[in-house]
C-alpha cells in the first residue's frame, strides 16, 4: 500500500492532499484573498500567506483522509515552476517532514501534474494522449506517452490563455482573477455579437497578445471598432456605459475567441499525431465554455475526451499527489538537497 502526502504552493493557493494507491482521500485548498485589491498576485504576500496556511492545511488534509503522519510512505511537493518565494515554503516544509519521518521525498513538476490530474478519476485516458494545458502562466499542447514521458508540442509565444482571460477582465474593470467572472457573464451573452481577430501563428503554437490589444482598442472606441483610431476615442463615461450595457455579450465574445484559438490548435495536433484520447488541464479548463466546446468537438471528430473534476483543474495538491504516486511506483525519489526552481525544463 502506498500513501502519499502532497503539498502544492507554487502560486497563491496553499494546498495539501493525501493519495492512497491512486485514490485521492483528501484535497484541501486555501486561497489567498489578500491579492484581490492589487489586481494580481503579489509574490511577497503570497509567500507570507503560505507560511501561515501550510500547517493547518496539511493537518486538515491528514484528518480528512483519516490518516496519521506514521501512515505516510512518501512526501511529494511542487518543486517548479512557479513563484520562487511561494515554492520555497512548500519545498522546505516537505523536506523537513521527509527528514523527520525518514520517508522518501518526491519533487513534482507543476505543469506535468496538471496533465496527470486526468489520471485521478475514471474513466482515464490511454497512453499516448494529448493534453491542452491552460493556466494563468502556461498554454501548452502536451503529448503524454507515460506518466514520466511528456513532450510539449505547442505553446504560447506570448500571453497564456489564463492571462488573456484575466487581462481582458481587467480592461472591463472586473476584479482579479477575472477568468471565472468572464465565464459567469458569458453564460448569458451572445458569443458571436462582437468579432475579435484570430491570430495566424504557424504550427501548433498560440498567441493571445493580438486579441488582448484588439479588445483594448474595441473598449477605447466603445465598440465602434477594434482598430485604434483617435476620432473614435470614447470618453470614460461612454466607455463605461458601453461595458455596463453589453457586459454579457462582450464576455461571451471574448471567451468564444479564446476557445476557438485553443480548439483549432488542438484539432490540428490531433490530426497531425493521429491521437484520439484528448484531455484538458489547468485553471482555464474550469471554464464552462471550453469544457462544452471540447465535448462538442470531440463528438464531431470521434475523440475520447477527458476533463478533470473542477477541484483538480485549478491549482491543487491532488494533482501533485497522483504524480507523486506514479513516481513512487517507479522508485523516482529526490535527495534532501533538491531545491525549488522558478523555471523548469520538461
Ligand atoms: O492553474 P491555475 O489555477 O494557476 C496557474 O498555475 O496559473 O490557473 C489560474 C488561471 C487564472 O488565469 C484564472 O483566471 C483561470 O485559471 N481560470 C479561469 C476559470 N477558472 C480559473 N479562466 C476562465 N474561466 C474559468 N472558469
Ligand atoms: Zn497551475
């Protein structure tokens, strides 16, 4: 029997989970409201909040799993990529725990864990599968051959999909993180009312900066055009009135464009590789429009589609635990000299 305690602290969520033989017994996530007023994550505040949260979060994860520290066979943690101060809190905690318990330590790559979140619940994809990993910092198409062998075959050349959601929301005056709010308003809106351009990027790579700029001009012109022209420049009152009166349609149209960019590349990747088991992962995979569009595209192209449960889409330790479990089975352990890293190779 293998029981893994996992810790995730790469950004602004402190999370701990317990996994026994591939089953997640608990997955506790403590968010950090402190960033809302700043319109984005403030790294130093995130590190401090992790230090306050980590002991109660780990305690609750153990209690909910009806587990004691003695029952743990290994400690897994997010080693990279992420905010260095945030990663350091989880890394030092995991290392101390592994040392005190005399148990193996397992370092986990956060983005690989997002992909493997698809192996938590049944039905599971068969290898090889493709995963569109869309989060606040990354947008990638990953070819996953096994839990240990993954290759990035496409990625964004500028903003990530989550950034495109959050920056658009900021332009609309919505609080951070705006992705879930755009999702909410889009449900009531017309996705084809406003047209934003689709970038022409070769291969399987993505770009979102052009869409963001066209939304900026579109709002500056109060919907008259998404090309910047001084003579169309709206006053602040005109712009706010336009946003208030059309919020649902604007959100639906922004979301529609981001989703079509993502799914067009995913379709291309499926065609080029011949792979039909297709997953999504990462915070943006919580988006209801993307989830629905993946299902519909999958039916049309006869794919087997997989979407993690909501709690395993945004940052969570459940995905670190399942990755740790597969590494445990493969005997892939790390020494206590391992250190956190803001950037990571695949
Ligand atoms: O994976 P994640 O929790 O953290 C990172 O590793 O970045 O992803 C966070 C991103 C944010 O940009 C957030 O706005 C976005 O996921 N997000 C959403 C939704 N829920 C979270 N974007 C669109 N619709 C949602 N429902
Ligand atoms: Zn993430």
